[in-house]
C-alpha cells in the first residue's frame, strides 16, 4: 500500500511539473508577443505606416495567439488528469498521454482561443496595429 501511495505522489509531481512548464511557456509567449508588438508599433509610430505589411503583423499576432492557445490547451488537459488522480478516479499510473482527454469538447481550440485569458490580450495587440493606421489616414 505504501508503494502505491508513493507512486501516486510521484505521478502527481510529474503532472505538476508539466503543468508548470506549460504555464511558463504560455507566459513567455505572451511576453514575446507584447514586446514584439510594442517594438513594431513604436518603430512605425513616426513613420508612414505600410498598410501592405498589416497582413504580416496580424499573421504574427495570430501565430502567437494559436501557439499560446496550444499551451493553454495542454495545461488544461494535464490539470484535468491531475484532478482525476487527486479525486481518486480511474487513472493509469505514470501515463502522461493527453490524447483521449483532448477529444473532449471542453478542450476545443476555438473555445480556448476565445477564452477570457487569451482573447482580450491578442485582440488588444491586433488593435495596436490598427489604431495608428486609422489615425494616420485622417
């Protein structure tokens, strides 16, 4: 019995380390997105905005947004596994696969992309590109 409890604690530790790593990756992506967006907006603030480059800037924001959503999706899946283990529900010890969990509709990319923790940030970053264009054209 003691060995099973020890193994379960080690499994929970593995899961917590993965969750922490996913959270750190998500935070770093947000940091990069804000830094790069701010630098580009500052660079073009006093210059003529190249409207043809707008597609590139928006694509960059979308790439950061999708990548951030990927890490948030994986973090939520591992949290789901962690919660099941803590509750004592059926789980396979040391199985770190999220394949079956990600089939659940609560891990849908669209739901995660437009979640309150991602959408406001990336919509604001996209708006940072659009506001100077609108004011420069007047």
